[in-house]
C-alpha cells in the first residue's frame, strides 16, 4: 500500500528536508523534475510550453521549471499571476530565474500547459480572476501538467475550492497527498507521479492507498482439495422487493462467482421468483425473520432492493440482532438513518459489520448533505465508522474504506461504475468474501479492490460507457484466480 499524507504531514516532511538542505535548493530540484516531466510529455513537439505561476512557492517551482526548459532550448511562455511584493524569498529568486515573464497568455495551441497556480498553500476558494484562469487552462486543447496538486484542489480532502484545474498528469513532491486520490482530486489529478526530491521523511502517514493486488492478503482465498461447499460459507442476500428483484439477482450472482459455498436469496417480492435461470444454484425463498434465524449462515447482505417498509425494518432488526457477519447496503442504510434504535443495535453487536453507503446515503446517516460529505470524504467515512462501530465503505471516485484501525482509499475504478446495479454487485462480492473469511476489514478492502479492478479491466477493453455489470463479478473472479495461481506456482 502507498502511504498517504495530509498537508500537515507534508509540511513536516518539508521542514525536515530543509534541515538537510536550504529551501531554495529543494525548489530548484522540484523545478528541474517538473522540466524533465514536461520533456517526457511533449517529446519532439516544439510548440511553446505555457507555464502559469501563482503567488506562492508552487509558482516558484513553475518558474524554475521555465528556466530549466529554456536551457534545453524549449520555447516557453511563462506567466506570473500574483503580487511580487508578497512573494516568499525563494519565489522571488525563482522569479529572477524565470525571466522573461508575462502577466497574461493567449489561448493558443501549446505543446503543454504547466499549472503552478496553487499547491498545498491554497487557503480559500478561488476568486473570480483565478477561476477565470483555471477555466481558460481547462479549455486549452493541450495536455496539462499540474505541479504538486491541481490548482483549486484541497490536499487534505480532495475537494475542489469552487473550481480546479483538470490535469493530464500531476507531479507531486515528497510523498503522495491524499487529496489526489479521492473526490474531485481523483478526477483532477490525472496520472500521479511522486517525486521524492532525494528525500525520504519520517512523518507518519495518515492513511494508505490500495494500489495493487499485492496490497491484500488474497491468497487466503486459495481453495484446497479436501474441502466441500460447507468450507466456503453460506450467504443470505436479503432484499429484492417487488420491482427491485434485479438487485438481488445481481448481488447473488456476484456472490456465487466470488466463491460463497451456498447462496440464498431471501426476497421480499410478492410472489418470490421461483428461480434465477442463469444461476440456478441460488436458492430463492420468502424473506422472513424466522427463516433468517433458522438458516445456518456465515454471512448476510441486507438492503439490496429491499425498500424501507415495516417488513424490511423488521428483517433488518432481526439481522442486526443475530451474531451474523453482515454487509448493510442501500435501503437498509436508509433505515439505519431513520431509526436510532437500529443504529444502537449496530454499536452493541459483536459480529463483523460492513456499511456501504454512497455519498447521499452517508449524508442521511450523518444528518448532513451530499455536498458536505464530498467536501471531506475521509472524515465522513471515519465519522460513520465511529458512529456505527463498523467498517465503512464510502463509495464514489476514490472509494474510502474506514474502520477503527485506520482508513485507505482504493486507487482503482472508473466512471463506468456510475450506474444502477454496480453497488449490488459490490455488496454480493463483499458478502461472498465475508462468508468465506468472517473478516470485515479483509472482505471490505478486497471486495472494493476486486470490483474496481475488474471494472478497469473491462473499461480497458470496451470503454466506460455501458460497462457490463453482468460480467463484472466474473472478471473479478478471473483476476482473483489468476493472482492466486501466480502466487502458488506449480
Ligand atoms: N519551498 C520549497 O522549496 C518547496 C515548495 N514546494 C512547493 O510549494 C508549494 C507550497 O507553497 P506555498 O505554501 O507557498 O503555497 P502555494 O499553494 O504555492 O500558494 C500559497 C500562496 O497563495 C495565496 N493563496 C492561497 N489561497 C489563495 C486563494 N484562494 N486566492 C488567492 N491567493 C491565495 C497565499 O496567500 P495568503 O493566504 O497569505 O493570502 C500564498 O501567498 C507546494 O505545493 C509545492 O509546489 C515543494 O515543491 C517543495 C519545495
Ligand atoms: K498546482
């Protein structure tokens, strides 16, 4: 996993670095690294490179890059947008290096635009003049390289301060900043390149980025010859009310694909479907509190297409009371938001509990609104995890997974998942992993990762529009099997 840092911890790394070398030398290294990245991005394109420098040291980095690029013979248009009188000593020196410098630019055809308007010193929303510059940068037809963090993105939260630069690539200094990987930042940053500037600080990360199959202990899912279906857990998916049966179909099919030993669909529909012809191994029956108590289950998924009527509420109450590892999704989350006694059942239970809200469901549970949740997604996930004594998966760009032991962000996934049903597949995948391991942290992290990585695999083949949810769990299972095979060897 890649360690993630917030602005405060990045500042402490910066301060450590300055103990070992003067701050302008560090800025020089940053500027040269930006110039190298710009050369990589433009190759033999000899059109001008536009460089926008703002009023802080982010702008200083940009101006050093301008000087470095000119030394290599590149045609550079350097623009400074700030008040010279307020510059730091380092940025003043950079300004002297970066000459000639202009105070405006034409909306021309550049090889590349470099965004050095604001870095981690962004302190408030952009005013109209800076918003206009961001707007013009985003409208250029060339690629954009952002310095440290796309201007307008908050390094601590990933939220845009009104408007943000949308970069093709971001070169970020010292270490990975959490704001580059979730919310608006996940979109704005483009490809992230971490440039350590020859310095490895000692600061403690605030969280982690799930970035690789190796970041998860997937090998624990390996199958052994002398086993039977009873070794892989029985899962019940509770939901699928009239008109919403498809949600249960997607979740149960995904659960079978990801290896649950037996899968029940406990449905609130009237009548309950007799069978899913494409997955006849799923056992369909009417969802009642009694059947939930009678079945010998290793895990449950509750809420997919369930509705919020009194029958649904009774089922949720029963499920939360049983010593059953649970994934609580969709309508069941809305019920938790509405009924305090149900929330109290969450905090009092001992069995593993995973909640999978999207930002609007999270907002209902927090008594806030979707905009507030997305303003600080990590904080929202951590608060919900504490309020419900649960492992919380806050969905959206850069899904956040938080529990009492810490948090991480999933680096995989794409907007193809922004469609009805994607969450049902995710709930089924996590349910299957929970049924096999009874480990909430593992099931949540591995489930989110496999679901997102499978979506990326499918998008690489056929794009993000119309991503096929019917084959998503199959792709995830294939990836998992391949990984285990490669790990285990002959
Ligand atoms: N020193 C070094 O050697 C190294 C530095 N590095 C680089 O430094 C960057 C951090 O530099 P930084 O602290 O100067 O912050 P940065 O984001 O450039 O600008 C802050 C300025 O903007 C202003 N301001 C803030 N918000 C505003 C707004 N909305 N609208 C208008 N103005 C606003 C704020 O003014 P004030 O709030 O005081 O009014 C202040 O003047 C970091 O991201 C990295 O690129 C690293 O590469 C390592 C080497
Ligand atoms: K920037």
